[in-house]
């Protein structure tokens, strides 16, 4: 590695030393910076060609340097002859100005060590390109080493040389005298230019007369740099010491031959015996046939044979050569037209530029970049021509690499980006926006390309806005997200809201719909969808555009609309739009289809959410509550009541209307229990129930108590007076209704005939009634329990929804027992003592025979209870006026037999009771 670095260092040092020594002290270095040695040219390739730049303008130039060390071997007078010959050629070139002649930028300057002058930028000499690398640096540039001439370059190059000779012969009246590959220079653009006027001969006759060119005799004793190259010299120049314009045409023929034969001339000349060589050459030329010219293309072979003819008058002149069919190639004609472009008017230019896209694909890339592109970009200064030139420049840019585009094309496009007139410029740029965004560096995109798009959106011309909106979606994927979000989208929205053109508004909506996929979901939901509600227009096209954006967002996999947005914003906006009078049937159908799809999605998502929440609540309830309710009998009742709360609320209205005839006879207590919940109130209630459960567990279990009825004292009373007194007492009796606890418990009393579980007793002074028939009548308890809402009026025509169920006793023939266990989670058990029935038995007396329980069981339950229900109650309620499913009652078999009731609330009416007695 170190050896390579040392070698590179030595090479750079050597090159720098060569350059320094070559031009040190030369006045040219005052105005120009001399760069790398790139080529060689001129007679004998004696001139070294360097890259250079002008210090004041940074303009690129080529610096030709002749190092006087090359002629150190010669005598002083020979050196002077060589220097004079070189000076004469440069001075003559400096005086001549023509597109086909090398342009001199700075005249010849002489110093002690060198001669130097500056010209237009140069690539190399034709001799270098054809493989003659004499006087080149040891490390030959790959650009020259690998350079291959294309056919179009060869044809047009030879055509340019012919045109240059035509200029010299016809206009200047001059013979060049040394037309060789060394004196043909390829400039930076690839154009072939003539130099090397060291041996030119001007006409000695006045311009109006036929030109006459004096010729010097060949002197073999002169240095080679003081003589033309004999291999490209016409025979008459040596043999007859004469020259004319035809002599240059012979030289052109030998150049054409060399170009198609890898730089080898047609004849080799022995410079030591030049006369003998030319005599032999003359014989060969007289017998020259087509077989000797096989390497030359057919279409020019005959013309080359004519150029190499021994007789000068047979040779075609320069003007004739420019018109041969060989140069009618489309590429050569195109390049020729570019060279004469400055002579054309705008109409001719526009027609030429319109047809150029068909020609460009046929030309080599190097020719396009070197020759055509500079000519095209030079036309950007003419605004009228930009719409015709720009498509061709962008077409060339497509074939260029990114580096070539940045170096050669982008700097020329900078001023064009800012032009708004004519409007075709913006259109062309928008159509090629993908190319610009692909090859332009990010900084230039932000500084030049995107501002042009923004100006197009804000342009006053509706046409430009429409075109811009139509084209934006085609390159939206190439725009970075921040620029799209913060700059492009706001301008599209402004164009939609502020324009008075329906087409612009519709195109804005269509453009937004097409670029939705490149936007973020939440940006669309928070910025785009609310914007749709701001659009004031109600035209069908606008409405369909709004619908399209909603539908694209709704159906897109990446975007989508949340159900909250659907329910809160989208559907409330779409539904009114769907009934606009401007919509036709198909448009209305489109609206309805999208609305239905949204509703379906909304229902599905929300139903799924609720189902998931329900499952989670059930799982949470089972985890939080299940561990606390471990008592099988008590907790099962609470859980069952919670599960059936929905059924109770669904059926309660029907139960009220149908009289409370329900199928489930055991759900009365369960349906009064509320659903378990995690709210604070429910937790407090649950804690109270748990405390009550613990208290009940700690109590002793209830046991049946034996009861022996006391035999009533038989005495004779006036039945009528006693009955009337007791009825009057009953009518004036006031019974209070205490508030019952949700956990109150009622037990059956063995000695009572009907136990309705009312906790407020009747005054003891009014309890004893006798029927006057049998003093020992009594009823066996059926063990019936009936939970009652403390706010319920059992004997009125209305009912309260707070009552869940009322249960009827199943069998009137049950044996006597003291109590029935009721789940403590529902009711609180309370123990009551048996009531003494002797007073009632004495009231009725022993006149009536006893009624057995079998006879009592044959009485229908409702037959007795209906005696207490007022006939004017609301229809349809009947015995279920309390809103319960069943009523549990005891019946009497005879109307004259009485029953004692314990009531916890006042009876609504005693008229029916009095009538029964």
C-alpha cells in the first residue's frame, strides 16, 4: 500500500513539475490557471494540450503549450525556423474565425521556455483518438484510450472538415497545406475543428481573379517540424512543386482512409528518399482499385477514390464533398442543423424541435450529451422556445445517469423552474415530475421542484390548476411525507374551497382521494374528513367526490374509519347529503350503499365490543363475587335472581296486563333481588347481606312449637248485637303501614286460618269474634308464605311494579307445622306466636256445625279472595292487582263462617266485607 502511495505521489509530482516547467513564466498563466495534461496536437503532435480555466470568469479553456526543450537538439537557426513556423500557424489561426476552425481564446504568448495560447475547451486531437499517443503523459487518460468513434461522429466530423476546407478555399482563398489527423482537433462537444496553419498558402492574385498559390520546393534538410507531413501530402506538391485547393482535397481523402483504417495512412513515405517514395506512390495511385479501399464504407468509397486521383482536376472540391449522399445521414443532418441553429427564426426552430424526439433515440448517448444538449439548453434564454426545447431536454435526462443529470442538466433547469409563462412549461414539468423527483437531490426538490408545484396550484389560471391536480397523484409516491402533509395537502384544500370553478373543486376531491393511500390514518381522520364538511357546494359531482373520499377511507386496509367517527361525524354528514334533490337514482343508490355498509360495520363492531365486555364482566363477577358467596343455598338464590332480572323486566308488563298468571311459581323472591354490580351502593348492599347471613348462621335453628288450643267458654250472647258492634269496630280501625325491610321474613301460624304475613297486628280488643254456631271452629295452617311489597294495596284495583310475585298454596290438606324455611338472602325470618281463636269462636257461638278440612279444600281459592276485591277495579287485573304471578290464600266453605286476618296495612274498602258478613 505504501509503495502504491509513493508511486502516486511521484506521478503527481512529475505531472505538476511538467506543468510548472512548461508554462512557468509565460504570460498566459497570469490570466489562466493551467490544469492537467490531456492531449497533444499540431504538426508532429508537438503541442501539449492542458485543461485550464480563466481566472476572472472561471471559463473553461484549453491551453496549448510548446516546450522549447523539444528542439534543444537543433541548431539555433533551426530552432528559430521551428519557432517561426509554429508562431505563423497560431497567428494565422487567431486571425481566422469560423465554426469549423479551432477558436482561439487567447493569442500566442512566448516565454524563455515555451510558447502558449488558449483555445476553446478541447478533448483531444483526431490522431490521439485514432491511437497516436505521442507527446502524451505516461498515464494516458481512459477517456482517450477507450474512445471509439461512432458512425454519426465520423460522418459529421468529416463533413465539418469539408465545410472548413470549403471556407478556406472559397472565402479565404487559402490552401491549408497540411490537412492531417494531428491538425484536426475534437473539442469538448465532439466537434471536429481545423488547426495547424503552419504551411498554409494564400492566393497571390487579387480576390476577383482566379487564385494562384505559390509553393515552396521540398527541402529535406529542414527539421521535420518545418515541413508538412508527407504521408498526407498530395503528389504534385513534391513532384511538380505546385499546390492548389485540390491538394487539400487529396489530403482529405487520405484522412478519410486513415479514419476507417485505425489511423494508418494509405501510403508510407520514406522521408530520407521522398522523391522515390512519391514516384512509387504515383504508380500505385494510378492503379488504385476498389479492393484497396475495402475498409471504407460503400457509400463513400467511390468519392474517396476520386479524392485520391493523380489528376488534381478530377478530385471533387470541398463544396461538392459536403453534398455527397454519405453525409445525408439523419444524425449528421441533425447535428449540422444544430450548428446552424443561430441562423434560424423561431418558427423554423419550433418545427425542428418538434421532430427532434423522433431522432434522439437513433443517436448515441455521447453525441446527444456532448453535441445536442448544450445547443438545447442554450435556447432556454428564449422563453418562446422553452416549451419546444424542454421536452427534448427531459427526454435526454431520462437516459442520463443521476450524476450526469446533476452536473449537466439540473443547473440549466434552475431558471426554467421559476417561469410561469407560457403555461406549457408547468405542464411539461408536471408530466415529467416523476423524473425530476427521482434524479433531483432532496435539497433541490424542496428548493426548486416542489415550489413549482405549489405555484401551479396557486396559479390564477384554472387550466393550470386542473392539470396540476390531475398529475399530482401520478408522482405522489415520490413526495416525502412532511412536504405532502404540511405544504401540498393544504394547498389542495385551499384550491377546493376558494375556487369558483366546479372542475377545480371536483379535481381537488379526486386528487385527495387518489393520494389518501400515501397519508397517515389519523391525519386523514383529523384533517381530511373534517375538511369535507366545509365544502359549500352541493353539485352532484362534488357530492360524489365527497362520497368517494369517505368510501376510499372506509374501505382502505391501512386507513379505515373508527366507529366513533362513523357514528359521530361521517354518517351525520352523509345521510343529509344522500337526500339532496340534485342526485339522480344511481347517485342516490351509491350513497345508500355506502351508508348501509357503514351501518353494518358499525353494528358489527359495537355488538362485538359489547359481547366482549359482557364476557369480561361475567368473568370478573365470577372472580370477585364467587369467592364471597360460598353458601350453597343462600348464594344460589341471589345468583339465580341476578341471571333472571332481564326476564323479569321483559315480562313484567305482560304480567300486569294478563293478571299475573306466570309459569314460574318459585321466582318471586329471586326477581326482587337486583343484579350484582361493582358500584359502591351494590358493594354496600352486598356487605349488609353478608352480615345478615353471618347473623342467621349464628342463630339457633327454628323448631316447631306445640300449640294446644284453649277451649272456648261457651256462653249465650245476642249474635246480632255482637256482630254489629264488631263490624263497627272494624270500620273505625286505623292500621298503620310500617316500612318492611327487604329481608323481612314471615312465618305461618298454626292456629290461623289465613296468614297473609302482615306484620302489624290488629287491636287485641277486636280479635275475638264468635260466629254463634260453633265455639271450637279452627283452621289448620297450610304453611303458606306470601312476600308483600310494603307499598302495595292488596285490595285496590291498581298494582305496584315493585312487587315481583305472589304465590298460592298448593295443597289445603297439608298437616299442621310451625314454619317454612325461606332463604335468608331474600327475607328475614321472624317467629310469631299462635293467635288465640277463642274469642272468634265465642262470637259465632255453637249454633253451626264444624266444617272439616276436606270440605274447606273443595272451596276454590279465588272464590273467597274475590270477596275482598272491589268490583270497580281496573279491568284485566282481577286477583293479580298486586302485580304478582300467583296469590296464596285460604278459603272458607261457608259464607257465614268467618276468618280472622292479620293486616299490616288498612283495607281500601270494607263495604264488600260487610256485605259478606
